[in-house]
């Protein structure tokens, strides 16, 4: 894959995820009836702006910090020669994110993420209580040593960068990559349905962004085989595969989107959020706009289902196929763009990169 195409897919994944997040954030806690009463029978179809911007939620914030953690960890590996523990690197970045939510970040703080320097990110955007609680502890959880029994969608909604970051790295096959996705989710979500969906989404993003899969449906089906291989004894594995298979089946039906999504749930938990995103992405695989509109118009966690749908279709279609109206007014677009391009580059031996991912003192002029 040439550099331009790779960058287009990486930008599509992160900006697409932020677009779905921003569209859904305005109606995150609203019932479908309430959405219709405000936006009409077609539901919300355009950004609901605050000032001149479409605001992103904690979903995009944490996705950016996931990417920053990966890049910081790899830069330190290159400089030191010591193999990076990627879940640990992501944990450190999430602890920096926590400071943006609690108002405790100071210039003098030791940090793992240059994003902590960005004033725009110091804003509480309905962060999940599970994430806040888990990150307030001294150590994160893991698949083998869970920190709690939560299966909330806060684990899966933030891991898309992991599927992008390892493309082209010969030291990591898909199973190792998927497991890093699972472990990144398990830092805060210990139920197997908290981290298995994260492994599956990592697999889907990796295979469509690297063009290992022939099409989107093959990538989704392949992700089910991957999690069966990784977690053969998981207590709730069949529950996960059943709901994803139902999403695949419904995507080929003629049911109205709202009725189909109702069968998949509301998206507050990991398996439901991914299933809704899979349904919308498969049904509208050639239309980013139709997919994210369908993904947020339901009585549930609209920003998370929108974000995951946007991640998947953005990686599949690329930035060039995301309508401009979902890009121009997106909050923090320059920051999202910067992180996505850095993910596609992965490492650069220059002073700017050192400032970002070694010293973590970089400040982007995001205006």
C-alpha cells in the first residue's frame, strides 16, 4: 500500500470515528422518541453545533490518548532498545487523560502524552464512571487479572488506533495485535464481553486498513474466528458471536434500521455497541453518511455506536469518501489529523517527534 493511501485510511478511521461520535454525542442520553421530537422523523442527520463546532465526547478523547500511548511507547523502545509493553504504555496515556477530566493536570507533571498539553482536551465530556474509577487505581486490569466485572462499551470504543498502529510490523501477527486490543480494554473493563469486542474491533480495523480482507463482511467474519482462537474458553464467547452473527444477518434484511438495531440492544455494553456498528457499516458499506446516521438514531449510547461505526467505515472507505460537512466543523480536527498522520508514520528521528513522543512537551497550534 502506498503512503498516500495508507494515510487516507488512517485519517478516515480517526476522523470518521470522531464524526460519528460528534453526531451521536448530541443525543447520547435521548430516547428515539425524544430524538424524533427534536429532529423530526428522520432523526438527527446533521451536526448539532455548539458555537461553530460539533463537539466530540470522551470516546474520541480516549481514542486519541490510545494512539498517543502507542506512539510514546514505540519511540521509547526505539531509543532504549527495550521492548515496549504496549498495554502499560496505553495505561500511562489514559492516566494523563484522567487528569484532563479531573482538572489535576499541571505543567510540571511528568507525562506520557503530549495531548495533556492541549487545552482543548481539558474538558469533561460525559466520561464513563467505570473508566474514571478504574484509572483512579494504582494499576490497570488485564485479561488474566481483571480489575472489575464491567462489560461497558468504554473498552471497545477507544481501541481503533491499535488496529492501525501495527500494520506492517512483522513482529506482530493479527493475534498478537488483537490481544493488545483486548488488554487495552481490560485495563478498565474486566468482563470478557468488555474486552472481547475490543479484540474483534482491533482485528476488523487491522484487516480493512491493511487490505488483508477482501471486503468488509469478510473482515467481520474473520474477526469472529480470531476471537474464537484467542478466547476459546471465555464464558460469554457464544453470546458475543451470536450477536455479531445477528448483526450480519440483519444487515442483509429489509427491516427499518431502528427495528433492526432494537434487536441488537442499546449499545451501552461492549457486544451491543460493536454489533450495532457492524450492522450499520455492513448495511451502508458504500455510504459513510447513511451508516453514521443509522448508527446514532436509537435509544442508547449513540456517541459510542456512532464512533465505532465511523472508525470502521472511515478505515474502509478512507477520508476521501467522508462528506466534507462531517469534517469542516468537527471539533479538534487539527489534533485528530496530527495524531492520525503520526500513526501512519509510526516513528521519525527528528526534534519534533522527540518533543511529541519522548519529552512529551509538544504543543500543537490547533487554531
